[in-house]
C-alpha cells in the first residue's frame, strides 16, 4: 500500500466526515419531498434497519437527522411501492439500499446459496430441507407475496418464539432472502412479506448482468469511501461488511488507480484513505439527533476517533447497570457530539419523553440546552406528539426543561 501523500488534522478529518454524511448542508427550508430523501440515500449509500421501536424505527431517523420533519410515508413509498427505488438486503446488517446496488450484492447472494456467510442454523436448515425450500418458492410464485405466517399451506410448523423457535417457513424464507431468490415486497406490522425477486424489483435491475465479484466489491468500497469521506481500512470494510483479505486487495487496486488517496490523520493509529472528491469545509454548522444506527456513528471506534465520543448502546444491559439509558441518541451540534439523550415516544399520552439527558464533559448544559430543546420540539411534531416531557435524570435535564416552552419536568 502506498505511503500517505497528505496529512489531515483531526478537526479537518471530522469536517470531511460530516460533509460526506450530509451534515454540512442546511436542511430544506420548505416542504421535504422524495427528491430530498433520494439525495440522502445517494449520499450515505444505505440505511440500517432495526426492530426497536421505542422511539421510531431506526431507518426513519437518518432522514430526519439530515432533512428535519418529513413524511415517513415518503420513505415507505421509496422502499415498498410498485415503483420502488430501494430494496432490502444484508448490506451493513439488514439495510435499505438503492435498487441499483442489487447486482453488486449478487456475489454475497451466491455465497449464501452455498451456505457461506449466513447464520449456521439457516445454512443447516437449507442443506437438510431442499424440497421444502422448493415448495416455499412454489407457494410464493403461485399465491403472490407471503409472510412467514402465511405459509401453513406449505407445511411450515409453528415455532415456539424467538430465534431458536423459528418456524420452518421462516427459516426457509430467510435462506431464500439471503440467497436473493426472494426479497421484501412490503412489511406488515414490521414483518417482512416476501415475493420473488424478479417480480418485486424493477425489471431493468433484474436484467442487469452480474458483475465479477472483485468489480462489485470495488464499487461497494467506492460507495463507502464517498459516504465516509476519509476512513481507515476497517471503516471502509465495515460499511458493507466485506471480508478482510478481499478489502485489502480491492483497496490496493483503488489506490493504484488513484481512486483513493492514502492520508495520515492526526490521532489515528491506522492509515486512512481520502476520497478524491471529498469536501473539506472550513466549518460545519449542524444540529441533529442521531439514530444509534446512523452511518455517522454506527462504527463505534470511528465515532471515538472522530468525536472523542465513546458510545455503547445499552438496550441489552440490565436497567440498574445502564449509565445513560435504554435508547440513547447522540446529539450533534456544529462539529461535536455534545450530549446523549434517552428518548421514548409515549404515543398513548402524546409525549416525547426524555428519560435522561447527559452533556458531554466538554459541553456546558446551558450552552446546548436551547439547541437540543428546539430539536426535540421538531422531533415531537414530526412524530405527531403534542409535547416534550423531561425526567430529572442526567446533568442536562434541568437546563433542558428550562429551555423548553412547556416542558413537563418529572
């Protein structure tokens, strides 16, 4: 690998990363439409899907962070309408991606067909139940889009709940999804409804030839590099969850072709790569609550390198051992992450509940409370909630409540 040609300060690298992720631009001043959402997905490459719904499903949040209040059905239409522009697959975990990326993921689908890179129990089920897989495919072909619960007629046995209790139908569908034979036609109560890939996706995409694996991986790394701006090998590899050796080989090729520029970043132990078209703004002015699965922070080591922000999601930590809360969103102001806020949408009562609010060590609560209050009010309105309620948890709670126009402080 070539020696670094350039050096970036930590602050410059942070601004490059923020600009690449869309935070150096102002939010739309008027109505947000589908074109705005498409620009976000074109910039970030994919958005991660997660099942936790204590606030709002995670894949809706990156668009709110960059665009402000928008109609969530815009994203639903992009992903699940007859003229879809997004599809679901394993990109960075379960993800929504532009349909144009589907051919670039076929190498992964082909490996999944062989039982490689999939959960062991799914691979084992596929090896042992090939006739059943064929029966499930015939059911979908004949009956149209089906969820796992619709497959009783195909011989699926009801499971006991949880991962290890998946029904045979669900296991078959997951394998067929992973191997690209079926895709998500829509979601019903957040559960996937599957259809044949060639029927659900645009024919222009289905008809595209399958790229060579190396070509596809190079293109995925190009997308990751554009989305990250400046990144280490691990950052780039993690974006689409590529293999170590394959990533190293593809990166060497991209550097040789001068499509990536080796750089040294102040404070980073590992070499980095700069996208040639990356913006280098002099300053970034942003105010955004971030999903725990936002591509700006989903790689926790990168978040710590960029922002000095040590972030661990505590959903699976017992309540009495949590430091900051259950569903904690980082709060970005300017070029720094200045707070973390544990949020819950209490739809029955009509409140956006701030379960806890903590300022980062270098951020004074009074200085950031007004910006956070404004963002929380915008979020509450976006979610159709009437007001914001703040609990007395965290060193930011009192200042935040004072900054809110009608806060319910508890």
